[in-house]
C-alpha cells in the first residue's frame, strides 16, 4: 500500500479501530516514514490539547431541567403552531404562484399572438384592395392626363399650323 | 430495538413522559458538548433548553431508522454555532506562552483524561492554556475536534453528524489538527526565545 493510502488510515490507527492486519502494515510503514510519524505526533498532541481543555467539569443539569424544557416548549408551542401552518402554506404557495405566473404568461402570449394573426388575416385583403384601388385610380388618372395631353398637343399643332398659314394668306391678299 | 428508538416512537405517538425520559437520558451529554463549544457556564442551560425544544418540535419528522445520537449532536452543534455567531467572539488569536511543564503535559502521549497528580491550580492553568490554543480554530473545526477527542466519536459516527464522507472528515481533521499544532509550536518557540534572553 502506498504512503498516501497508509497516511489516510492514521486517524483510525490512533482511535484503535483498524484490523490487526492493517495495524501491522501501518506500524511497519511508520517505523521508516518520518512524515507519517510527524502526523501521528500531531494527532496525539492535538488530542491531548482537546482533553486538557475538557478538564473543567461542565455545569450539571439542574434537577428540574426537564421541567424547564417543557415550560419552554409550552411557551413556543403557540408560536410554533400559529406560524407553522402559515409558513407551510407560504412555502407551498411560492412554487404554486410561480407555476400560475408561468401559465398566465403563456396564456397571455398565445392570446396575443392569435389575435395578431387574426388581425393580419383581415388586414391583408384590405391592403390588397387598397393597392388595387390605388392602381386603378392611378391608371384612370394617367388616362385622363394622357388624354388631356393629346388634346393639348392637337390644340398646339393646330395653332402652330394656323400661325404658319396666316402670313402666307396676308401676303396673297396684299399682292 | 434500542431504548432511544422505543422512546422516540412513544414521543411520536404523543407520550410526554417518554420525552422527559429522553431529555434525562441525554441532558448531561448535551450540557457537556455545549460547554465545550461556548465556554460560558451561564449560557449552557439556555442553549441546552433550545436544543431539546428543537428536538421536541422536530421529532414527528425524525426517521426512526436514522441515528438519534448523530441527530442530537448535529442539532446541539448548530445551536452552538448560532449562539457563537450572535456573540461574534470568534477566533481571537491569543498570545499565550507555553511553559515547559505545560508542553510536557500536552506531549505526554497517553491518557490524560484524569490527571489526578496535578493540583487544582495547575489543572486550571493547563486547561486555560488549552482553551486559548483552541480559540484560534473556527467553530466548525473546533466542534469536529471536540466530538472526535472529547466525545470520542469515531470517523464513521462523525460522517453521520456532519453528513460528509469519511475522506472529507479526515481532510477536515488533518487541517484542523495542523492549524492547532502550528499555533502550539509558535507559542513554544516564543517561550524558548524568552528563556534564552
């Protein structure tokens, strides 16, 4: 067994809870390992410090200690039973409220998206008709405009022709 | 079935007399551990009372197959942590010098549980030095060492109290012991330095 493995058993060795075989293996290793010897020394030194700190006797419980415990229980019982169900309800309410909030959020989301979809479906034909209308109006306007232009053009040509013919006619008359 | 388990089952059925027996059976142990942890004799009874009150109200949820002692130790240690946290008188690194006699006492490997050869004043001195050395450790490490060395709990039992694996407990013990030894050696060196002067 490796040094690290054996070092890991030093606590059990110090508390005498190792098997005879393990104890023998560890003692053989301890005889030649300074690191493990030092760690065992640390375990024993600190154990002694702890035991020395406990040399003073702890205060002994008074004869009526159990009775004082019952009195403390009675004092706390009211608070405990008053608060306990409320606390339990509050603790249970937190996950319940979270689930409810998520469910409500989901519902609201689906409602909004479905309404938006419905709106889009009704809005699209309107858009089409408006586009169609606008194109019709555009066509009509263009037709009116082109008609006006052609009429104007004819008028201009006729006035030009008239202007050309006038001096000739004046000349003929003077001759 | 052990006496504890029988008493717990009776308590769980609402038998107040069984709870009184349970308190009487374990009160000394709780007083001892509380005293080791807080070192204030006047506070021990109040803290112990809190421990048993908590046990009373938590008994209905206690699983009968679990270790009652480990549970009792855990509640006691946690109650002491609460008290120490409130008091905030933690880890005061003390400058105490160790005399040769005290050092010889700590390094005399073997049982020192009842050093009858020491007079009362010497015992008090040694105990106070040990307490000063221990005060450098944080409460979690101190409670671990107290349960290991004073309450004589095995590594296996400590795994139930602290709900940790054996390797984690050993690692914590290793660190706590080395920290305590470092303080001990620092104090020894100072004392030796003084002697040379």
